[in-house]
């Protein structure tokens, strides 16, 4: 079946303000006119369009079932500019060759900016040397060894340098504990961690069932989570309070010293 995503429907308390939000911060174009109960937005760069729909009073907004992710080349620069215009993103997270940051729109819907579509993909050429291909947003995925059939190399930037990733030696020493922590504290099946990961990188994780957060702004939610996660970890693992800026490796070292974890089920992958 050929069924590309064509439209994202956003439910909003104030349709005009919601449309203006996405037009101002993400470059969508709209005349703001309500037609058949909807305001339509399109992006000059292509991609899925948006429809703003009036939310019923009974609809609880700001749930985490869906997140809108916008492609940007420089996440930190975009977030800095957005802050000047009134949109504050959280911590810029580093993943495998790309970065992302999260925020909320006016109706508490989850949004993010990500450079994943622009990240470099490490592959090996025919001679066995590592090549780094960085494909542009909207281009076809690269096939190992070169571009997809019918595509020219104009869509690729090549470098002789292979990708490098943050070290994991310290984290790998706590695979069992790390996996249990991710599952029991963050409520996630898995999470990417490196020796540079901090607890605050996972801000918000584990609070999906906290209904009381719906009325808090982003700063208040982060403060709530900071307090909640420290209390939860201290209670579960019987350790002294710590700053949320602590690295995950340091936190696992403290937990291991306090009460070594052994014989527990794990889901961590090598």
C-alpha cells in the first residue's frame, strides 16, 4: 500500500492562536480562515500539512500519545532563536549522530526539533574504507556503498572520516542495573545512554500517568520532575539525595555501592 502521511490534525482551545504559533515558529503558511471548522496550514518546504481543529471542552489536551517532530539542521541554533521569540525548548539531547530537543505548543501538545533527517550515516565503501554520508531531509535513504538507484551523488556529502560516538565503557559496566532503572523509574522499555548522559537528559520520563501535570507550564513541569525523580530513586535504591545534573554512570555507581543489584531480569541489549 502507498499511503504517505499527508495531514496532521491538531486540536486546540484557540484555533487562531494555534495556527499563528506554527506559522511563526515553524514557517507554516496559512490565511487563518476557518473553513468547514478547520484552519489549514501548509509548509513551503513540503511535507505533511496541518489542520487546526476546535477542541471540545471535554478533550484533555497535552497527552503524549503523539509528538510532532520538525526537521532542522542545527538544533541548538534553532532552539536559541526560538527562545528569543517566546518558544522555550528543553535540554538539547545528543543521540546517534543527531540532536533533538522537546517543547510544548500552546495546547500542551508535545513537539520536538530534530536533526535526525540530516545526520551522517556511516557505511563502508567498496574498498572497505569508512565513508560518512549525510543525506538531506526529504531525500531517499542511502544504500550501502552509494546512493539509491536513479539518485546522483549530488544529494550526498562524503567524508573519509568515520562517525564517532560517545564512550560507553562506564555505562556498560552497569547493564543490568541500567536496564532495571530505565524500566522501573523511567517507565521505558529501553533508553540510549552513554558515559556523558545525565539524569536530567531524561526529564519528564516516568510521569506520563501524573494527571496533575496538565495545568503546569514547562518550567514548572521540569521542577516537578526534578523533585519527583530524586525522591523516587532515593526511595527505591536507598541512597542519599543528589542533583539531577548527575551523570547516569555516577548515579549507577552510587546505587551499586549502596545495594548491589543481582539476579534481576534485564532487557538491555548488547
